[in-house]
């Protein structure tokens, strides 16, 4: 199946059903961002350290797979030149709503996070990529394209799922019981009975990916990893035993040898 096309419709449906990650920020948050008093998350609960961000004023920033009217408008209010690329038109509508309400300027583009061909090499100073690559079946192209469009000396912040989250039966975990049932790497699309259930509810399909693809994938693309922290889900028993999210800070070095 075309996972990207299905997940596009599924996330459009998530907007209509009020998923928390589709609720735009309010006017008070934008006003605070204009005073340079702001914070955002890459994962679920832990704010990103402010020292991970360069000064926002005049920064050419790519909010990669980052629709929803949450982080990107904050960056724009803080002074960045923001481009949002997202697979879901309805998520982009959320950013448009905030921009129109608050008089912000942002470039909004529907697209696949694996294909940034709309952008020239070294177009951006900074990339913000919150938890979203679980909704595609391959992620190394994301890192390769992000490296290409980022300027030398620029940084990319990325959030993603700890793959261990997917070894458990998610329905039982939500009820407080941990039962190991899946081999890794995991993909919803490999399990017809799970696909059927998710499609009946218009829920997105997810993929665990490996730490090799998440971490070594960034390094293989040319990035230097210079920061990492972990975070946890709220309200699920898995988080009582292990962090379920990882966030990374990656640098595109100023200089690169001819061999890469």
C-alpha cells in the first residue's frame, strides 16, 4: 500500500478529531514568543534546551514534517524565516490559521519528508524535525536530504520514538500490562489484522525503525551528533520502565573532506 498517501488522509482525519498535536497555539504563546520567551518540544513532555537553538532573528528555518500550528508559528513570532513542510494539508491549515490570526509570515508546503527537491542545496540555517518519521517506512533518505539542504555550520534537531516501545502489545500496554509480542524493527503494515483495525478508525500507520537508522543514519548522511536526551510518554505503563522518546542535536560541519 502507499503508506504516505494513507497517512496523509489519516492525519487530516486526526485534525478533524482534535488530536492534541493538531491544536494550534494560542495568542498568549505567540505574544510571549515575540518577547523571546518561548519553549517547544521535539518529543512529548521535555522542553528542548534553549542552548540547542541559535538566535531566531533572521534565521532561515525548515520545520520538517512539523505542521499543526504549534512549533513553527512560535519560531516565526520569535523572528525566524520559517518554511513548514508537512504531508498533511489539514495540518498545514493549522499553521495557516495561526499565521493569519497573528499576522505571521510562513511558507507552507505539502510534501514528503524524504524528498526535499523543492529546496536548493544549503537553503536553511536550521532544521526542526519533531517526532514524525515513525509515519514513513524508510528514514535514511530524510537524513540525506536534510543534510543537503542545511548550510555548513547549521544544526538539525530531531525527535523520534525509542524502538523498544514497539516490542509490546500496545493495547495491553494502554491497559497497564506489558507483554512482549513484536520483533523489531516493527511496522504496522506487516500485520494485516492491525492494519484493518487502524484503518477502521482512520488512524495513522507507524514504524519503529532501528537505532542504527535513526542515529547512525544521521552520521552516515554526514552529520555530527552533538546532543541527545530522552523523554517519556504520558499515561502509558511502558514509560514507567524506559524512556520512549529520543531527541538529538546534529551539526553539519563547516568543513568536509573530499571523501565525505
